[in-house]
C-alpha cells in the first residue's frame, strides 16, 4: 500500500509533467487528407498519416472516425480498432513500439536503390551469392 508521502510525491510529479508536457484537447480524422489531427493545449495542431502509426496502418477510414482522448490527455484511443497511441511518444517522433519502428526502418533501408548497393549485389552474386546457412544438430 502506498504511503501518504509517496502519493504526494506522485501527485506532484504528475502535476509537474502536465505543466511541462502538451496534452491533447481534441482529435479528429480528416478523410480528405487521410490524416489524424490532434489539437494540443499549446494551440498547436499536429497531423500524421495513420499508415505511419502502429495499430492504424491497415485501418479503413470508417475505423478512424471515432477517436477518444484519455482523461489525462496523454492517450489517444481508437475504439473501432482497439488501438492506443501515447501522445508524448508521438511528439518524440515514435509512432509505434521500438520493434515495430525498427522493422519499418529496416524495410525502408533494405529497399533502397543506389549505385554502391547495386555494385555490391553484383559482386556478391559473382562470388556465388549469399552464403548458405549451416544447420547444426
């Protein structure tokens, strides 16, 4: 059970964080622009494509029309998808978990086309290609 002093400290930290971190005051989906738009208490609006957010990447427009903001203002919930986003992470540029973001970045990096990459691929192919994996039993 938490002690009264621990609760006081936690409440003080929460108040400090709320004072220094923007919170969401409104959220909507703009179907025409295909963007989620969040209005913050700092009079700033941010928007992003649902395709770039974990849990929303395959959503249909009808699933994005209902957006709920948590009482704290830090959470954005999409009830038709049962997906949640965390506003501080959005503001830091992370639209998903580290694993999900790494997979997206890795896929983008692997699909790049450059002269050095093409030269390396040809050189690797002339040597017999990628080495086969050795299966140990």
